[in-house]
C-alpha cells in the first residue's frame, strides 16, 4: 500500500493519501445507508437483491470505498506536481510510458475500466458472453458514474485487457497498487462475501446515488483537514484500521449536519396533526387507508379546490411512511409560486406531526426553494463555495448539499415538479434525484395541470418509483379517466405488475380516492366521499375585444371597469382579476390605478389595489404575497374594499378568497380550479376577521369569463397569449360555457362531465360549417402538438427500469442534447434570472434606484459573503429566457459571482438614467424598467 498516491490536495497542508479518502467515503456510505435506508426500506432493497440486509449493508461501504480507484493512474497523479515528483523519486517504476501519457483517461472512467477484472478476482461471477450483464461490471459501472454520468458498457475483450485498450490506466506498479488498494478497502470494511448476482436496476441506482453523496461529504475540506496524516505515515493494516474507526465514528455527525436523515412521524390523530377535525374526504382516509396500506403504494385523490387535499395528502403520507419505512415526504408542485404558498403549510404540519428535532432542522433545510428564503440558498452557497475539495465537482456538490437543490435530499422538502421529473432525463446526476425520491413519500399536487410532455415524464417517473418501492400520493382537482389510468398503471408496471386495468378500476369518484398496493398490484374499490364544498357557481361569458379603443364598451379594459364598478362605487368588497400574461396584468393594473387616482382626486374613497405576478424582485414579491395572504386569506383581517390583479399563479395552492372573480378565458379544468378563489370561505356574522359579503355579491359565487373576440365578434385567441393555452381547448371551453346559457355549474357534480366534454370528439351543440372546419383545424393542430410532445418525451426520457437492466449507461445516453432547463422551458416557466443594477456614476453600481445598496461583487471584492449573497437574492427577478437574447444589454458577472453556486447562473441587467430622470435597461423585447408593477417593457 503506497501512501504517496494522493487523493485530495486542494486547500490542505499536505496531500491526502488516496487510501484515506477511500475509507472516508466508505464510512460516509455506511452512515448514509443507516440514516436513509434503515428498517423496512433496507429490508426491501436487500430482499430485492437476494441478500440478507446485513450483507448489502456491508457491501455498500466497500463499493463506495472503491469509487476513486481510477486515481491510481499516471494522468491523475501528475495533476499535482509536488506529490507526483515525490512518487517518482520513491519508485521509478511509476514512470509512465509515452502511450500512457497520450491516453488521458478521466479518473472516473478509469475506475470503471480497472474494477471489472478486480471484482472477478474477488469472486464476483461474470457471464460468459456479455460482460455488462455481470454483477462485477454493474458495480464497476455505477462506481465509474460517481461524477454524475455512466460510461459505456465494456465489451468482453476490453474487460480482459483493459490496460492494453487504455494505456492511460498504467501498468506494472499502477496495476499492483489498484489491486492493493481494493484489497485493503475490502479487508477493512469486512466485505469478503461477493455479490452473487446483479442488483435490480432500481437498487443499483439507489446505491449509485449514495456513492455520489458519500464522496461529496468525505471531500469537504473541513472534514479532511482534521485527519491529514503526519508526514511519513505508513499505510499498514493497523494504521488503516485506526483511520477507519475514526471515520466511521465521525461520519454520522457529518451526515446529520448536511441536513440528511429521517423525518419521524409521531403517532398522532388527525386533529393533533392539523389542529382541526377532518372533513368527509379526510375522515374517509383516516378510517379506511390504514387498513389497506401494507407497504409502498400509490394513492390517487380527486376533489374540488378547497376540499382539504393538502391535509389529506399529508395524513396519507404519514400512514405510508410508517408502513413502508420511508424517511420523509417530498411535496411537488407545478410552479415556484405554488411551492412558495405550500411552504408554510408544510412547516406547520412538521411542527405538529414530526418529532421535534426533525421538525426544526428539516423545515429549515427545505427553505432553499421558497422565494421567501431564496436568499438562504445564495447565502449557503457563499459559505459552501470552498467547502468541497474537488475542483471538478465543487460547484455541483455545493448546489446539491448547500444550495438550490438541497431540498431534494432533505427528509421533508417542497420543490417544483421539474426537479423531480429531471430524474428521468439523461442529465448529469439524475440518479441523485431518483435517490432523493426513492426514500420519501412523493406527493404530486395539481396533477391535472400538466400537458402531454410533462405527463409522459411523470408516467416514466412513476415507473421508477414503483420499482424503487417509493410510496406516491397524486392529488388533482380535475383528472380525466384516461390520465388517471395511465398514472396508476405506470406505478404498477414499475413494481412488476403488468396486468392491464379497466377504466372503472383506475377512475376514482369525484370527489374520492383509490389506493394501489405496490407489491400485490391490488387496486382498492373507488371510495366516494361527500364534499363540504358543494355549491353552485355562476359562470358568465362576456365578449371582450383587444383591437378596439378603450372608449369602446367592447374593449377588454372597459369591460373590466364596468364589472368592477359596483365594488369601486360603493368601495365595498373584494375582486380578483386574473390575466393570462404578465404584460396584460401590468396593463390592467395600470388602467385600474389611473381610474382610482381620478376618483381619489375628486375626494372619493377608493379600494386598495394589488398586483401579483412572477416578474417582481424576490423580496418585493415576497412582501406582496404576504400582504395578499393577509388581505384575502382565511385569517384576515379582510379589507373593506380591495382589488387584486394577478396572473395564473393565484389559481393553485394560495388560499385566497374574493367576492368576485373576473378571469381571462382558460381551459375548463383551469377555470374550475380558478373558481375555487371565489367566495371560498364562509363569512359568519360576528367574525371580526371576515368582512361580510357586499350586497352585490350575494347569491351564487360569480365568475365572469372574458371571452376573447375580434372586432367582428368572432372568437379569436389574442396573439399576445402565444402558446400559453391551446386554441382548440379554449374554443371548446368557450363553447361549453356558452351552451349552458348562464345555468349554474354544480361543484362537484358537474365537474367531471365538463372536463371530459372539452376533450370529446363532438361539441355539445352544432356549429356552422365554417366554425366546424376551423375547429377541426385547431384540433388537428393540438393533436399534432401533443403527438410531437409525446415523441419528444419518448426520445429524451430514460428507459423504464426493466429496459435499463444492468447497463446503467442507458441513464446517461441521449440521442439529442438534453439539459435541466428543458423541463422548465416546456413548462412555460420563466427560465432565467436577472438582477437590476443601477449606475449611480461611472463604475459605481447599486441594487436600488436611490443608491443606498452597493451591488456586491461589482466593486472588485474577491468573494461575496453570506449576507451579501442574501441581499442580491432579494433583488433577483425571473424573466423568460428569450429576453436575454441579443440585443440585450447585460453586464459581465464579476468573479465573485462565479464563485457562488447560485449567483453564477444569474445575469446583471444594467439600469441607467435617461434624460427624463427615469431608469431603463435593454433586453430583447426592448427598453425595460422596474417600478411598483414589476419589471415591464415600455
């Protein structure tokens, strides 16, 4: 054993022997296994692998300890001149051949190539023909993938003569030291018994993820610095044993400090968990679900907005956690705004339902996602940017362990659905997302809001979760029977249950639920429940034009003004105006503000006006959201009169209540979801927190849908909406609403029929021949787009577990370029982040218009500290990626920003004073400014 072979050196007093790093990583892997996979989950993985639980527990640290064996190669060792010179001086046989110098193989690939033969020598059986089907090759391949991607499977001749194929591996002493290091790790960890057969694909992915995290945790400078051996340290068995004992003792604390571990649920009643009695949906789950759950499974819940699906899901998750051995809950939502809104609800649940230490630490560790705490991510990254002692992996590790992706690994986490779905795209570190989800109960909220592309990825994700034995809860306000069946069958296929199911088996009652047992494949009978939210909604269609002057009564803004006049004239009540785009929301709010200003100048009372959308500074948006949640939420106090203009971000998860809803046309399912914000809560007499409904808002809740038409009165989707909604679905929704002739919609009774009718082949009423032709063209366009989305999803998503088999390279292989931004782009999410900086004088930049907050990093600082990073994050603004194309005027990010794992991805948007004294910058759409209505284009 040669201690001169180094494994880490950056930031250390002297190079760290490779054998020490290998043993540290082995110890971390064992601690992670105990923390993340103990109990029922560990037993399940072991049984699936055909092993006793203690055998797999012993093998995982051993395998993790071999992950960097490829560093015993000339190419890697000569990266650091001083220790390499010492190595050659001590033993000249290390001198590489010219062929080895030219073959600059990466050390992670070298691990893959070197280990297959070593595993065969250790007794790991190899198949006679296809090398990649053997357990030794499988383990070597996922260890070679510890930098986030898996190398191609080796052919038999490459397995037999790896050093001839790749002379960069080195020969002679290099090969001998590979064997010596592997044998030493095997002796110290005690993993003498080889694996007899390949691991199931899902188990291999879990172990691969553990290896990655173990390597990162063991690579922290703060961990290594305390255990660097003295000069002249001898790597004999006694010294190795002492190092191993210390590492295994220290590793659990490192895992805990990284925010990884378990969230233990107390044995508590529903009332104790949430502070109120269950409604019929929740009571049905309390009474029936525990009888059905024997281990992992999938629960599908459909119910109208406001029926308590969130609490139902959290209670169900606690049942599934106890039965399956899951270590936590991952709550996924469609957008950042909905994730923000969910954060406080999950935190309250944690404080009531989890053991005290888990509740306190885990809630903090998921706070990275919320815009309320986005600054924590940047601040943590400021601390972490030099923590991981590997130049190649430091940024990635910092993002996962300390910054924007940390919530995926924390036991209790809230994240946007794209973070989960990236696990089934062939991107770097996709296995970490699958690992993060494998140990949790995944809650998929708002499942109805995903189009064909997202649905196809969700189907593939459920296959993987079924294979991993991860429990899932799917929530939806509206879900077609076909969609529900696809989700249920995907989860069952993952678990090895391939029998097709009938539509009756997979379609829950509305409202209601079904449960699917992951092991047996048994599907419960649909459970129907009563809804406390049964009500009638008055949907009205009002034609509006965008191509006529404001003075024309058909103009959209004129119609909005007329609809709001009872509220404004009496200065009583609340209304939500929901717009399709940020630009239209800003235009609408500007128009209403001018109207209210005129009344105010005349001495009349005016309602409060609020605007909420995604294109605010994070700090401003946080403050606006908090004001809205107070003004329009359940607890109040409610204002006497107020108007909120907003985009679709208010239609999900925010618990807001208005007397009147005025909304742009949207597909039927989304309109029904949006209607849940109209007269959502009762307003009992005498409640000081709830202003009584005004006289103009008595009767059924009133939802006014603005029907877009042209000046000739024909239906026309506004060009400015772009591809936000499909034209055919909008037209079909408009037709359904028009066909009802103002008849109230019964919720939940009419919901399923109306949602399904939008997708029916025939309309409910006859259309003219010209309209029929246009509809057929729109439907054909929609179907073509759906087919293209499904084809794209099929091309880019990773194979199902059964199709991956033992060749994990298929998780990294891609026929087309794929990045993490692909999902966000397909979601229609704002894909870039900018920070406005104001030039007070040449070279002097501030974060604010008044010049009080210097812009960190732009004055030549070498590093941004935690508080500065948090300040920058408060000024971050999401924008569409297309806005940053030329001729956008952007500043070059300073070095200090590039050193921060979060800030390095953000852009600086310079704002300069114009002759009229106003500030302005330039992005692709044109001149942009920031004011109380957010970032907008002139």
